[in-house]
């Protein structure tokens, strides 16, 4: 085999490794999205078997993070990627960290579902929590989809939607604090709900983080800790001045 053939073979194997890595992240994303959806459903329907399943499945999420992280380390050591490939690896390392943390939050919701299944249900049957959970599940779906398609427009739109999740979270929180004030007998139940919705709000934050990594990967710009308007301008390819440099 001549040198050019060897080089072509090496490049082909390298590209196959990167594609395998991408598919593993997408599989992890799909699993985590299902974990969130199942945790919300378990709470809304008092399905203790489903809640237990979510808790058990968190081990798979953790294992996937370790496997993907090790794969990234091997690629960095063997190939020493540069430019866009290096950004791809770094974005994946950050993304799987947030996916693992979303899995942890889903597990918390599932544990609260087990607690709440033993208590009297409110008149609204936790419809407010389910609505928040459904919106958060969609955020995770959209963030994973943005990564899969390297779609900065979807990434920005999903980051903006996290603002609405925060508003809904605050509304549900106020409602259950009111329940506690009006009837002290509901305090134990309301506290479990508060822990569950807090976990869901954190899921939304992690989904936004994932969207920031997509923009970093595609545009080569770190968009953490900047306004959504600035993020959108960067996604559109507009020049954004560094205020700290002025």
C-alpha cells in the first residue's frame, strides 16, 4: 500500500470514529429525553413502576457518559485534532456532561413521583407540573436535534424558550407555596412538588447549555454568559464586539 493509500485509509478511519462518537451522543440524548418524559409521566399518573424504571435507567446514562468521554480522550491522544474537529470533541465533552446532569434531574423527579404516589392528589392532578414537564422535555428534544443537525437557528430558538420555562416554573412554585399557606396539611406534598419542579427547571438550564455548545461548534464563538440577543447575532454571523475589551 503506497503512502497516499495509507493516508486515505487513516482519514477514513478517523472520520468513522468521529461519526461513531456523534451517534453515541445522539443515543445518549434520546435516552435522556425519554428519562425526562417518563419521570414526568410517572409523577402525573402516580406510576411507581415507571418511576422505579427511571431511577434504574440512570445507571445507563452514567455509563454512556463514561464511554463517550473515554472515546473523546482516545481521539484527542491518537489524532490530536485541530480547528473544527477539536471544537467538535470539546463540544461533545461539554454536551455529555449536561446530558448526564439532565439524567440526574430526571431521577430526582422520579423519586418525588414515588413520594407523591403515597399522598393525596390535588384537585388539578398535577396538571401544572405535567405542563411544565412536557415543555422541558421538548426543550431537551430540540437541543439534541440542534446538535444532530448543527442547526444554530434551532439552538437559539431553544435557548429563548428556556425563558418561558423559567416563567412557568415560577408560576407553579407560587401556586404551591399558596397551597402550603392556605392549608398546612399540604406542606409535605407541596415540598415534594417544589423539589420536582426545581429539577425540571434545571433540566431546561442544561438544555440551554447544550444549545450554546452547538453555536460554539458551528460558529467557533463562546456564547456563554452573554445575552440572547448577542447570541442570536453571532448565530446569524454578525460581528459582536467584546465589551470587556473596550
